[in-house]
């Protein structure tokens, strides 16, 4: 059985970690380097950094923060936000990212998926799918959840896998920041449609809900933010609960 990864997510805006609800009403949650070091010491399996305003504000990615963190944290780091070209991908990897998360650029220029996978390997290419329910399905949104592309999220997930994506970071806009649980139906449909790992994101409020995302949603990894940022749970507590549920969790012995 594969290990279920617990991945703290740090949404960065203006050099600070922020958290909102459904991608809106952002509030400060702390210093990215400090939080990253804390989660690393707690036993996080990986870290994800997303510069959530970079694409909308038409600016480059946060390589300075990434360099600072990668010097202190020795677990895989995924970084995203503001990535438009292969040069941007290269800058992120040179700054210390092990994987690069691409969202808007993948929709606007799918060739970047092929190129990134060809140059850096599929294992480096994470396609971030920001999805919200529309009618009976889910549509893909870009520009930090601001634009509805009209693209079906499940079909898009299948397509990006065929283009070389190594993982899908599946963000539920509807559940984001609500602490009401992950969108299990969405996660399961995408997980059943693709063979690459799916990371569940959006809505985590308790370890029980995280277990549901893996057991019922078939997610390979779970992203977590608010539960950690505000001290509600530690990673040790989360992992202990998930292990009791029978999940294969990496713990420090």
C-alpha cells in the first residue's frame, strides 16, 4: 500500500501566508519561512507553496521565499503561482522547488505541460485544477478562481495526464477554507479517471475529513492549511489519527 502524504499548503500573497474562504476574504496567517520550518519539524511529508496573486497581478513567482525555505527544509517542495513559461519553471526548480504547480498557464498554453515533462520529467509537473460545481459537474477555473473556463474538470484531468502531468492538485473552490470537509465526490471522480496521484485540497477541518478524502475519495495525498496555520491540530496528531484509521502513514520512529 502506498504511503498517504500529508502536505501543508502555504498560500502566499504579498510575502505572507494567507487563508481565505472560497478563494476570497484573505487574512494573514504568518511568515512563510517560519511556518515551513515548523511544519517540517512536525513531520510534514512535503510542502506546497502557492503564490495565489501572481497570475492575476501579472507578476513573476516568489523565488526569493522559495530559496530561503529550501535552504532550511529538506522534504519535497512544490511551488506554483505566476508560472507562464518554461523559463519560469526552470527558475522555480533552480530556486529549490522539487515540483512545479501550473494552473492558468496549463489551460492557456497546454504545450507547457508537454515541454515541462520532456525537460524536467513528469515527476516535476503538478497540474493544479481549481474546480467549482456548475450544474451537475465541475468546471475548471483560472486566475486564482476568478475565471470560469467552461472546461469539465474530470475531462481536463484526464487530458493533462495524457500530456505528461505527474500529479494533479485538485482544489475544490466550493469547499476551500470552509473546514466542512473535502468534496469527496469530485475527488473520487478524478481519482477514478486518472492513474497519476491526486492530491485532495479544499475544505479540510478535521483528521476525520482527511481520512474520508483518502478512503472514500481515493486521494493519494491530502493538502491541509487552516487546520495547521491556526494551531487547531499538529501534523503528529493528524498522522496518529490517520494511522489508527488503517492508512499507511510515514511517521518518525
